[in-house]
C-alpha cells in the first residue's frame, strides 16, 4: 500500500547537526540552509544561536574576505 513507504525524509542538515563535531562552515556549504532557517528548523536555529556561531556569523558579515580566496567561497 501507499503507507508502507517512508515519505518523510530528513534533511542533510539534520544529519549534520546530529554530529558533535559539526562546524558552521560545513552547514554554510549546504544549499538548503536558508530554506531550513525559513522553515524554522529548531536544531539549526539552536546551533546558530550558540555564541561561537554568532561571533563567526558577525565576522563573516563585517569583514572582507581575502582576495586570494576562491570566488565561490568569497561570495558565500
């Protein structure tokens, strides 16, 4: 029957957040991180609210990345 299939798929972000050694950069490399924030993914929001993550996010926003960095990484 239709119900025997598991249609609930967990996102890759949830899988990453289950690890203890996940980093902010790993999460930022995920394509659906913004969509997960908009969907109010509780695990993701709690991770982003940690003081070390907030400090890194503020530095990403306020500091200019080095010119010798790959353009794709600089853009992120």
